[in-house]
C-alpha cells in the first residue's frame, strides 16, 4: 500500500498508482515489491522524457525545462512545491545525464529509479540504450505531504468520502469519494438525509432524499414530493465496476511537451484526489456535460431525464483494479437500505481485471470460470440482502480486448510523437517487462497470448450469462448484456472516426469518454427494447418539477 503513494508524490505527473492497482489489486497481492519498483521506474521515465522534450521544444537548457515544468504546475496539493523539491534533489544529476546525451531510460536506471533485477531482462521504453552504470525517496514522508497522502489513501481504501460529516456515505465535497462518486448530500449533518431514500413524510419540511423536491403546494396543500413522484417509481443507478467504470483518464496534455502550458495542469489536483478517475464524466454515473461534444448521455442523466424524481440518485462504486474477486473488499461502501430506499438498477461491470494482470506469467493469474462463478454468486447474495425489492441487476460481459493491439501497436504514443520513437508496442513491452502492465494478456505482441486472453474472457462472460439465465433472487431481477465494443467501433467508423480514437491515448488500454458514453447509450437502448420495466416510465410531471424547482439544486 505504501508504494503507490511514494510514486504518486515523487512527481505529480506519475500515472502509476492507478495502473498499479489496476494491474495488481493492493489488497490481494502482497508479492509486489518488484512491481512497486516498476511503477517508480515508469514514473521516472515519463517525467524525464517530458523534461527532455520540453528542453527540445523550447530550445532551452535542462534546468530551464525543469523550471518550466514546475512553473506550469498548480500550487494545490503542493504540486509546485514538490516539483521544486525534486529539482533540488535530483536536478543536478538529471542535468548531467541528459547533457551527456543519455535518454530517459538511462537517466532513471542511473538514478536507480529503475532497477534491473538479477535474472530479469533490462526494461526500456526507448530503443535500447548504450551501456551505462543516486536513489529514490518517499516524498510522502515529508511532513507537509504525509497528511494528504494519508487522506487520499484512506478515502480509497474505504471507497467512501473522506469529508463526510455524518456517516451516511454521501458528501458535500466533490473529490476524495465525494459527490463526483455519488449524489451530493443536501444536509451533511443529518444521516437520515441522503439521495435515493424514500421521502420522509413526503418531504413536507425538508428534502430528505436530496432530489430537490420538497414542501407543499400552496394551491391545494398537497406535498410536492407526493404530487410529482408518488407512482413514478423512482430508482437509482449503482455501478459496481473497475477503472473503466470509474473512467480512468490521464490527460495527454500532462505529458505532451509540445502543447504544455500553464493551463495544462488545471485539472490535475482534482484528478489526483479522484484516483485519476473521472466518475463525473463516466458512462454509468456521469452528471456533467460531456467534454467531447457528442450527443450521448450517461445512464444516470437519462434516468434523470426520464424521471426528475431520480435527481442525484447515483453511486459509482468502482475502483481501479477491481475484479470479481476483490469486489468483496469494498462492496460494503454501497449504500442502499432494503426498506428505507428506492429500488436501484445495479450494473455489474467487472470488465477486465479477471483476465487482466501485469504478471509475466499472466495466464495462471487469471480468474477461472469456477472461481468467477463463486465470486459472482457471493456478490449477488450480498446484493439480495441490501437492495430494496423491485431492483434490477444487469451483468456486463467482458470485452474481447484484441482490438487494442490490432489498432494501436504501430501508432505513436503521446510520448513518442515528438521524435517518432515510442510506439504502443514499445510501451506495452516496457510495462510487461516491469510487470506493471494493466493487461499483459491483451497488451502484448504475442498473438497466441492475446487469443488465450480473449478465450478466457469469453468463458467468464458465458458464466455470467448462465447465472443470469438460471438464478433467481427475491429482491431483484437479473439480466445479462454483452459488452459489445465491436458495435461501438462500427458506429464510430460510420461517423467517420477511427477505432484508435476510442482508446485512452496515455495508457493505451481504457475506453475513453467517447467510447464510454457510446457504450452507455447502447446499453440504454438495448435495455429499453428488451426489458423496459428496468428503466421505468417517463414521469409526466417532469415539466412541472422543472417549473417549480428549476435545476433541483443542481448536482
Ligand atoms: Ca425530495
């Protein structure tokens, strides 16, 4: 658990903690010492590459480039301070090495951020460096950083808001598992007030369910919540997911020297305190307007549009690195009361980590269909005792990830665009070498391995399909839906796009915002067609709700 935070603060740009947890869940795999070295190494290579490229782009000295990088960083989270501390500690070495025409791989090996373990291959991102011959440090041990490291760590471990005054798991703060993750609390000092509950006394005196509807119509004395919502069958959306569901995203601007400016890092502090996830823009629970200019909306926004009584009733219970196996360690952060709350639509979307891991010998580390069956049944039993009657659970199948290699391997990674020297094939091989790949099975030049990974994914999807067809539960209906990424690709191509434009450019693995919203749209359409009861009816009072309550307190 320590290692990711070490890396995290060693340099603000490091994207490794989530990749690390994605690849090898923190709470599952204790044999990761070499992995944490791997993350430190990737982080170092990344930052040194950016420094080197900044010097090249601005025709400046290495010192100038380092200072430029620090000057771009925001003060928040001590990012700027930390950056200057790093220059102070490692700057002179970095200057010496880069000035001697060594590349980022060599610099990081020399500074011992990258280590070649005995009997292990030499890992490098750039074409093999020449022969070469410091030490890392734990920035989280600095007094002024220890506290923030600890805060972030705790919020992630518990997957519940750090700043939550009462204990109802809802918060008035956005990040650190606050309302970016589940509907904003409207009374943070009263734990009986939270989104998704059945209204208390029809919300005559206060908005007990935070949907922005409360009080009494002076014309006839009828409470608004009763008038507008009774009989509308309100429901919430809950995602049980992984980094894709949480919308893991590293902005290419943070590592692209040629485009870097003061504005590049504005969103970095928020992203870091959200584990580099962007649930507020995700396919399942996103509530902000999309940043990519497509018409598709999240499942939550569509549920809200259908029935304004559903306002704020969303929970993104997703974690980087989540799998059928480790879901049990954080499923208790789900908030739903069988009697007090409205029913929910739960999407179970563990779409990768049961077949994806960073191990060199990746296949034995994949979940077997038998184990998967057991894990999923445990989750369903838990849900049956926590969801209100009338809920729905939708399984999302696993994708066939072979499109990653097929569409990306010979394209340039953002780090390689300036000098045409880093392709995704190289990035994949570097991450595999360090055993920190988010998905060795699919992010590999080995075709047999990619096929094997797809076969296992298909077996696991079939397990879900079987469970959905066979098992019955008292409090929810169960459905299975294929994760049809090929359909999204086809649709995108029809609009004139290229498949690679649907993948996160920095990690070369996750579906990006466009893909997530298109997937959400596809899911909605299919559910509406096959199981319309899941989504409920359009609330005829929506226009009146808007007229009386405006934006319902917003999100
Ligand atoms: Ca209300």
